[in-house]
């Protein structure tokens, strides 16, 4: 099977690859098992030292790696370079904290010695999407590997160049051979790897459908899995919010990666008393964004990753407008080469519209009006997703109280949602199972073992 890397800003092919035959995948998996046997028994501090080298390797090539991401999926170049820098920082955070986070935990049982220890599981398969080509892969791989596991990355076939660039970064950092490998496969080979004897766990970031399918296969073979399945994050503006600040946060939160992020702000729930002011200011800010060549540092909104994404978001808007949604700004495919869509704000949203009930993966912002705080919370929790949520208010105690009532894995007050290696990342409901990042993510792919010496 041929795999093409396509530039979404031009539609031109960057590079072509052949998917790996099954025999090569098995060979890589076997080599990964051998690598695990040696890597897993190293001291944690030794493994952590490689992460410091990984951070150096990433920073040394951040412009090159950033350009690869922009060429493959259209992320504005400044955001691409920042993504590589974030991966380097995350490597440093785990290098500095892994020993402490993996320390044995003594337990008083009246025995000579008793404690809880955390041991690596083995070869972990990661199945990753195209939207954050480096970050998604690294936020799994860094904690999993420093815990003593080894990783096989099956990246999205939209970003094969990025997949091999990540493998290169681990090689440049001096990691032992086969601690981290990248493979290109079709979907049948993914299923084979998940259920095979060659893997011991799987982490997937992707759609609910993909997560359900992988979780079912992993469950049948009794393998640990972590699923991060996206979201439809509410952005709640209460009646006492600083509206200009909230509008800037709404614009920044909606347009991360041109709107193609699982933790983008996606449902703007505004209390009625400030709705008119918020809608006007928000539309003004969205309409001033620079849509264009993602290699240009002035560009703030690049293309969508492929034609399928563009067609989906165009149909979501078109059908919602036909049902009564009002276009405050944007609302059109950009008339140029590539897969560009205008930053768009929609008002008069009803629950049965596609932009209300589906995840909108692009620069489109639907505004929902709530009568009061209670109704805003109810609207926010009405989604089947529960990844992130933000609340905007001048009363921080109120903000914290509202945040506590939101069904989400991450809640922010007066900031749009961001991932950070120091706090756990993951959701509830259909947004997934398990956590990444922080000590909680580090322990996901370990055996929590009790040791008692009488």
C-alpha cells in the first residue's frame, strides 16, 4: 500500500512511502522485545538521562521538524516550532521528576518490609493522529519509555515524514536501538499488533470509533489500554466576566492548530446578559485573523489537514445555517489552492444542529445562549464528551465552584484549556479512558506491585 504525505496548503505530494509488510512489522516487534529486556532493568536515573539528551536533540532541529509538520498537516509554522519546543520541555520535566515519581512507596503492615513498586509492562503500541504530529506521540512515549517500557509508534498515515523524524530524534539522543520505533501500516496490521503476543499494551489518540475498535481488541486479549478520544469543550462566559479578555481567550482557544485540536474551545456558552457584547467582539477578532500560507510567520490560521476535513466542516456549517444558525463572520471555503476555511462565528444555535451535537474540528465557533449560570452548567454537561472545559468570571470563587460541577478531565478558570506535562491529561464519558502526562500518566503502563517481606 502506498502512503502519501500531502501538503494541505497546495494539495501537492511531499513524499511517497510503502507500508511495511507484515514480516517486517513482526521483526521490529521482536527486536523491541529484546530491547525491553535490557532497557527495563536499567536504573530510572539512567533512563531519565536519555530524556535530557532527547530535549537537546529536539531543540537542535526544531526548525527542521517544525517545517516537516507544517508541510504535512498545515499547522502555522510558529505553532509547529513551538510544538517541538514543548516536546523538549516535557522531556526535561520527566527527566527531572521520573526518579521521584517512580519511587517505591513504603507501607506499614507490621512486617519486616513492605512496599509498592511500579514496574514496566513491556512493548507498548501507540496509535496516534495527525493533528499534533510530534506532541501526541511524545506525550505518550516520554513517560512510557522512562518508566522502562519500549514503544512502537503507528502514526497517522497523513504524517509519515513526522513519524520518521520522531524516530530520528530518539536515535540522535542516543537511545538504545529499538527502544523507540516507527512503522507504517494499514488498519489490518494495527489490529494484528494490538492482539498479537508481541505487544503488552496500547495507547490510542483518535476518534471514538477508532478507540472503541482498539479497546475491544485489547480487551479480548486482556491488555492495558489508554484512549484519548477528543472532545467538544465548553467555554462558559458568566455574567460578570471580563468580556474583552474572554473574547481574546475564545479566539486563541478556538484557533489552536487552526481549530484542529481535541482541547480547542468548541462550544461557547454565554450567559444572556453579556451575549450581545461577547458575540460582537468575538466575531470582530475572528474576522481579523490572517488565513494563508502556513510557512508565513504572520499566518494565524492555516489549512485544514485534508479535503475530507474541509468537506466535513463546510457541510456542518451549511446544514446548520439551513436550520437557522446565523453567520456572524466567515462561513465559507476560502477561494484558493489547498484546504482552507474562514474563521467562523455562528449564533442562534439549536441543540439539533450539527455544529451543536458533533465535534467541530476546524475554525468554527458556535455560540449558545444560557439564561443563567445553572443553565450554562447544564448545557456544558449535555455533551457526550468530557475532555476539557473553561469558565470565565471575575469572581474566582464562583469560577472554581462552577468548574467543580463540570464533567471534564481538565477545567480552567479564565484561561482556555492547555495540556501541560505537570498535570494529568485525559477525559471522561466518550472522551476516553486513562490519563497521559504527569505522575498519573507515567504510571499508566506500569505494574503496580505489592512486595511484602515477613
